[in-house]
C-alpha cells in the first residue's frame, strides 16, 4: 500500500511510483464532458446576490443576471478554477520531464522533491492523496495544504484546504492566506461531480481587510 511505501521510503530515494499513485487518484471528469448549468448565489455578510451560470464543454464559465461585475467575475472564476482541475491529463503529459526524490516524512505525509522541468516544486503525499502543493506559477509561489477530502468512488476531491501566495525570491507572503471549504455533488445518477458550494475566508493583509465569501451552485443540470 502507498501508506506503507511512504513511511518506509528513505530520504533521497526515487518516489515516482508513490507520487504517480496519488496523482492518478485525483478525481477528474471523463472525456466528453458536456458541461452543466444552474443557479448561482454569492453571499457576503448581509448581502446576497443571485444569478444563473453555464459551464460549457470547453470549461468556460458564463454568468448571467448579476449587475455587479466584481461579483460576476468572482463567481465565474470559482467555476473556472474548479473546472480546469477536473481535466484529465496523463501523468506522463504533466510530469514526464520531472524527477521525484523522497524527502522527510511528517504527519502531513512524505515530502516529494521535484527535479527536472519542475525543479523547485515540492509536494507531500499520504494515503494516495496529495496533501501539500508548493509550486512556482507565473512568477509567484503558491502553497496549498489539504485538510480533508471527499471520496467520489472514482478518486478524491479536496474538501478543506488553505492556500498562500508568496514571493519566490524572498518567500514573503503576497496577500492574506485563504481557507476553503468545498462541497461537491454528482450531476444525476453516475454523472460528473461538480461544485455545489464553496466558502472562502481570507485573512487580513497590508491594504486589505479579512473577508468571507460563500458561493452556492444550485438546480444543477447537465448540458447536452
């Protein structure tokens, strides 16, 4: 089992197989995903805004019926961010040019140190779940810690997790850390699992106050 493999993996050894097992255990949509639609609700404090949305087979999200462009953008960005993580790409497509070296094991799992094309990135894995991501993306670093997951029967989805952006050179935080709580549900009998709610709490940082937003996605129906 991967758990036993992880705890027994000596630092400095190759751990590609263990990381691949966790990568391939993530829940992704089947090829031919046709898209879906529903009603969207955004809540912040006493304010509640409702509209409708569509996520197409091309994964592009469109939101209608909302007059506030910032709220419209926030809703669309949540739908898009979830959708792109459901795209099924083979391990070799994504990680074929990387190497995987075991680091130390903590309660969060085995550290996986990336070399090759993704040099500088790090992960942690435990029980076939990627529990920590530390990646360089577009000139910044994002670090994500997963607290709990949803088992779909066809892979896992992150349920509670936190994210922090930071400067790759200094390590200084960029903005406040955010914590997420996601709920997913399948579209009909055996349909793809999609986001039904997301609560985002962001800590205060220089120039911005702490905030909390809730996104609800209801009356979900497949397209096509």
